[in-house]
């Protein structure tokens, strides 16, 4: 089956997570992605948090599937020459080096554009160009702090908290992928490439949009009625951490189920959807609350929302998280068990849909990865193993017109 991005050639000059997540996605959808790596070491994640000695770490294999690997020291003249040839024949170059690294290497945007006016250069940086922090190197958690996620995540009586979800890294990569596809469509119309830049701070902030909504509501009203601080606690002049409160107009909380005393994940998320109040009352055995004026509107419920959650927890006390959801789903109540990574890894539905997929790898045997979360009616992305370091160097050089003797010579000059 032909894939929509087949024929799109991408120079993947990325490392760690933000850039690789972007190019991996494009590779799944058919792009020819060549990862350019430093000879001898390659992407740092190849060796980070290894679980098997001398074999590419899962950190690398799970972010670099479906790619080719070309080793090239782009600071040496021969390496620069290869990169120039690649730029001339490619559609997109993606990079997430520290600020200024590409310029120092001798490949500023102006020069890349001269080499190939149709080129799309896609960059991830911690902060956007011109920002007062634009000289900073940035990793995931730094971005979560700078983008508003940390100050609004966690509990009000604890410190700012980092989310396990890669809001700074993979999320920025997904934003960049959208930017690249947009620039490719734009290029079809104009014939010209362009530079696409995404900052990690901006991408985190984009996902914290509702917290900026809340800041403006707080400025105007002095309180936020869906936060646990309302109406009994205090508000300052900044959006507080709301624990497990829902971010929208539907109150919700993480509630204990049978076995929570020994199993730290025996919980469900329960949402009190305004118009589902009657089914909720019927589900939890409180039909008398349906018409009770203390309960039958969202405004009436809010002052004692935690007493309501406590009552629901009493109902949940003899049900596992899975049993509870099986009952509540019949009443159309938005809820889910709190699932562990172990449960997700073995979830038959996720295996069936390809969201969790097992990939054979030359050196480590097979490993689990997260496949495409985007599903298409006419295409099923097939996930193949990440490349070994330099696995495709000769293949790519041949394609660029190098003879066997020239390739052997290049290897000698590039040796670390
Ligand atoms: N050949 C020769 N040199 C290479 C090379 C290659 N194939 N690949 C990388 N390099 C060089 C770079 O040009 C750079 O040179 P410099 O000495 O001029 O700075 C050097 O390696 C280091 O690159 P850098 O990206 O700064 O690595 P780092 O390990 O110091 O920093 C980050 C890592 C992630 C903090 C930094 O890259 C960064 O801030 N990136 C932007 C934000 C980002 O994507 N962060 C999230 C990562 S998940």
C-alpha cells in the first residue's frame, strides 16, 4: 500500500526526544527519513537508561523507528560536503540542536535556502527566537516549568509538579510535524520552502490554554468555582494547582476503589457531567438526590462536591476499578480506570489497534513501542525497528553518487 508521505525526503538532524518524535511520526506515514548522527556515538539516547549492555536503549528504539541512520561528522569538510548534497536533494530538514549550533556548524537558514530554495527547515528550540531566554538549552521539565504546566499541576499544598506526559518534548514534536505538513502544502502552491520553528515553551503553553482562560476569569472574579479551593478555601491572584479537578465545566476527581489500601492504582476517574445527574444518582443508589434542591443543579452541588465524591467512594468500596467502570458505563457516565503501564502494555484492544505494538530488532530481540495514535481508513502505519548506528551510511552515500572507493575514503576521514 502506498503511503501519503512516500517520496518526501527528510534529513533528520534531531536527537533526544522532541525532534525524533516528530520525524518518527512522518516516517510512519511514508517519508524517507535519514537520521544524521555523529560517528562513534550517535544520538545520546542510544546509550541512556540502557536495560541491555551494549545494545541501543529503549529510549532510542521507541523514538526512531522506520528511519535510516547515516553517520556523518558535519563539522569536518567531507561531512559538510555530504550534508550539502543531502540538502540539495531533500524536502525537509529537521533539527533540535542547542541555540545557534546549526549556524556554528556552517548551515544557517540563509545558506540552506541558497542550496535548496524548496527546502523546509524545521527547528525545535526551548524558547522562540527573540525571546529573552532564547539562548537557553532546554529539556522536558524545564519546558513544563516555563510553559505554565508545572505551576498548575499537582496539589495546592505541594510544590509545582511535572507531568509524566512529554508535554515539552513529544508534544513539541507533534506541533512541528503539523508545521512541516503545512509548509509542504504551502510549497505545493508557491514552489518555495520556508523555515518552521516551534518552541517547547509555546507548545506547552498551547496545551495549558485553559489555565490562561482561568487566569483571566480569576482576575475578573477572584475565584474559580470548579477548583477544590472553592468555596471554602482561599484564592491568591494566580491560578492555583487544582489537584485532580476537571479542567472544564464538569467536576471530576480520582476516587478510591476496592483494594486502594494496597494497590496504589486502584482508582477510577469519575466525572459529574451536569446533564447526567439523574443517571449518576441511580447508578450509585441515591435516587433521592435527583430532585433534592441541595443537589439537582451544578451550583447547588459545588459547595459540597467533596461530600458527593465521598459518597461515591463509599459506593465504590466493594468494587474493583474495572467492576466500577463496567457498571457506570451502562449509565453513560464519563469515567475510566486509572491504568498502569503494565495494564496498558497488555491491553488487548491497544494491541489489536496497533497503538501498542511489538517490533523485532536486530540486536535486542523484540520490544514494545507505542504505534501510531492516528488511525486512517486507507492506511495502517507499519512500525519497523530503529536503525543501528550508521546502518544505512553506505546506502545513502551510494544514492548521493559516491563510488565504493570514495565511500571507503570517507569512512577513513570521518573515523573518530
Ligand atoms: N557532527 C558534528 N557535530 C555535531 C553533530 C554531528 N553529526 N551533531 C551534533 N553536533 C554538535 C552540534 O553542532 C553542537 O555543536 P556546538 O559545539 O557548536 O554547540 C554540539 O554537537 C552539541 O549539540 P547540542 O544540541 O547543543 O547538544 P547538548 O547535548 O549540549 O544539548 C539539548 C542538548 C537538548 C539541551 C539541546 O540540543 C537543546 O536545547 N535543544 C533544543 C531544545 C530541545 O529540543 N530540547 C529537547 C530535547 S528532547
